[in-house]
C-alpha cells in the first residue's frame, strides 16, 4: 500500500487561515463598495433619465409651437393675398359702390393680417424659449451619463479585483468611482 498522506503542520494551517481571512476581507470590502456604487449609479441614472425626459418634452412643445407659428404665417400670407386681390379688383371696378366694398374688405384684411402676424411672432418666441429650456435641461443629462459611465467602469474594476485578487486594481476602481462621483456632484452645484 503506497498511499501517501500529507499532514500539514500547524504553521501551514495558520498561514492558510490568514490567506483565507485576507481573501474574504478583500471580497467583503469590494462587495460593499460595489453595492454602494451600484446604488449611487441607479440614482444618477434616474436623474439622468428624468432630465432627458424633461428635455424631450420641452423640445416637443417647441416643435408644436413652431408648427402653430408656421400655420399662422400661412394664414398671414393668405390674408395678404386676399388683400392684394381686393386692392386690384377695387382699382379695376367701374362702379364706386363695388370699388368701396373691395377697399373696405382690404382694410379689414389688413387689420386681421396685423393680428395674425402678432400671434405668429408670439408663437415663434415661445418656440424659441422652449427650445432653449430644452437645451438647458439636456446639459445635466450629458454630464450625468458621463458620471454613470465612470461608476460602471469602477464597478467592473472592483469585480476584476475580487476575481484576480490584485489589490492595485482596487485603487483604479476607487479612483474611477471618485471621478464619476465628482462629475455627478458638479452637475448639481
């Protein structure tokens, strides 16, 4: 019978226990850091999505106002054409009553045209304002998306740290997380 049994010494047991405790301690610390980063990343993702949704809503409102302004300008042009036709027919009409009727209609068209023009200008201004508000709401989304990217990289580096047991990777994860958190905080202040 040639069975060899290896009997570890008490020193070997002690060293193995220390290595296991060190590995478990590193894994616990990195797991906790990863959980915190994932929670912060979820909050940042929510804020980023909210900012993006608000920006899209404002941009849609801006487009709607621009379409309404375009409709008003078309109506303005129709009034202008009708006024020119009234002017031309009035100039060519042989009867003074007919001539006066077309000239009165032209005067009415000119008054209505001024009101339509004012409304079109107002709608264009509202559209421009909503477009600027949309752009302002989108800026935080871009910064928050960048911060979220850094946090995701940090989480990936933390996972690699646990798998490879390379402590120096943990510093990369911490540094990347710090950059992501700094960008996120700078967005709000």
